[in-house]
């Protein structure tokens, strides 16, 4: 197992526990550990992404690639390079031991000279992927199409002023949905990277909204046509690469879906760094999706509080992840979604082994956050506090208001009679924050006997 691209990692990453000094061992993540009656791996359904981890060499707008990625070599034949990339990726997945992966069509397949050539490249690599999936047992969490890198999408894909770009995007998505189905993918993601605008001087918001809605209807129709049973997911992000992206945040996407008769067809793929970029917390975005019955899956990463862009760093804060996980546990879990690392290394983390450290740390952090979340669920104090806070709405009076049988006139009469007079109750925020911190500090990371 040590041969290949990651020969410095001798084999499957073991569980070492907190006492281990081996940087290539998990400290907390233990797939088989039972948490609230379910295996840790089944709670988290973690996955690795192709995009940043295998298809990016570390280049940024200031400089060349820094990452040691021999399969990203322009001197190689594009299909031979693509096959090396896939070999490296599956070697990595198998050594890390995560059950899922995900990719954009262009992450694995060379563009070629035409759409037909791209499609046949993708088909050939999907055949290879199927073979690797069978041999390693690694499964596809989601597939997606890259509708943002090529110049044909510079003014958007579905929201492009040119219908030819819309059609090209439709062709790409249609084919990638077919590939996702063939590979047993459990979800299909749409992230509208260029669906937005840079200036309103050249942008017709009404037309672009109508185009986008049409596109999403076509996607939902194709799902039904091919019998894809997975979830369709939209990934909100407020900006970058466009100045303003239409799928700004969870609430914006949910409103758009409802206005366009698409409710129930799509759920949300929430990314932590996109939440903070929108001025929200990750917790807020997850809770908003759950409140609308639209929680789909998670792209796990984090931003940097010192700058305002999508740095997509690997998660390393238990505090940031514990409450989103708490909401997910209370809502019955993340399946058929999962937690995948749409995260990238820092440009100076140039060794191939750094990719292991990043994923090990991310998995340990999410695992620890799961333990904290489970502790909060088991103690039940947060839930009991919330129930008590809203108990008035379960009373006869509250139910009558919500039931719709009282008008403003009725309510005025009851308030004016002196029968109703609110008495303010403390929100107890600090007391509740202390409960969360207590679980963060107290949770037992020791493995189950
Ligand atoms: C970019 C997005 C992208 C999506 C998939 O910011 O996070 O990685 O997850 O297209
Ligand atoms: Ni991102
Ligand atoms: Ni993402």
C-alpha cells in the first residue's frame, strides 16, 4: 500500500488517540465509535474533494504553483495526466479511510477540443472511477459541473446574456448528472460561481432570474427523467468570483425556490466559509436550512477572521462546528448528505503529506465537535430551555392565535381589557453559552473500550 504517490504514508491512517505523538494518526476520529447509538462515520459521512486537493497546484494571482503534484504536469498527455491524478486521489482516499469523495466534471476530465471530446474524456474517466470505487469501497457523495472556469462562462452560465452559454451549461450539467447517477452518487450539487453580476450597468436582474429558474426546472426534470434518487443541492455563496452572487445565502436561495415553484426539489449544501462571507455564522446557515426542511449536506472549511474572502481553510475549531452539528443531530442527521472537505491547503504547505495532515486535523476537529454536540443533546438542557421559552405558544391562547381564529380587533379587545399583559423573561444568553462551553471542556475524547 505504501507504493504510489503518497509513499511517505505507509498505509491506512490509524487511530492513535490523544496520547499518540504520531502526526499521521487520528486523535479523535474513530469510524466505528458509537455516538448516540450510531457509528461516528455514519453520523459524519466524511468525504474528500478533488478540486482543491488534486486539481490545484497552489497557484494564485501572484505566483506559480507551489504544491508538489506530479500529476499536474503540462508536459504529460492530458488523459495520461488525468489518469495519474485519479490514481493519486484514490490512493489518498484509501489511505485516509474516508468513505466518500466528490468532484467537478473538469476536475477529472481534460477539456479537449470540443464538447464531444470532453464528454468522451469524462466517460472514460468515469469508467476508471467506477473501477476504483469497486476496488476501494469509496463512494461518491456528490458530483457537480464546473460552470465557472472556462471563458464561455465569464458572464455566467444559466444567467448569461447569451443563450448559447446557457445551452452549453445545460449540456454539461445533463451529462454530469448522468455520470453521477452511473457512479452511484448520492447527491448532485449546483454552485453558481458566475451566476451573479459585477455591475448593474450591464445586468438585467429580471431576465437573469427567469433564466436561472428555467435552468433549475430543467435540472429537476432531468433528475426525474433518469430516475436519479439522490438529492439536488444548491450551494449558497454571497460573492467571489462575482461581486454579487444570486445564491447569496440560505434564506435567499429558499425564497428564490419558493417564488419559482421549485420548493422541495432542491436542498442546500452549506459551506462554512460561505456563511461567514455572507456575514452570518455557519450555525445560522445550518439552522436556517433545517428550519425550512432544506438541510442537504455540508462543505466543511473555515475562513480567517482577519480577511474577508473565501480562504477555504481546513476546519480546526471545535467551537465553530459543535453547534451546527448539534442542530444536525437534533434534526435527525445529515444523510444522504455528508461532511466533505471543500478546503484547500495554504500555498506554503507544499509537501504531498501536508494533504494528510490537513484532512486528519479536519476529521479530528469534526469528530470532537460531534462528541460535544452529542453531549449537548444528551444533557438536553438547551432543548429544554428552548421548549420552556416557547411554552406560551403551546397554550390554548398561543394555539388560538396561530390557528387564525383571532383578528387584530379580537386581540386589541383582549389587551385593552387588561386580560393580557406580557411580563419579560430573561433570554439567559450567558447561562446558555456556559452550558455549551461546559460540554466543550468536559467531553470525553477517550475511545470506547
Ligand atoms: C467554491 C465552492 C465550490 C463548490 C462546488 O467556492 O465552494 O467548491 O463547492 O462547485
Ligand atoms: Ni468556498
Ligand atoms: Ni463548496
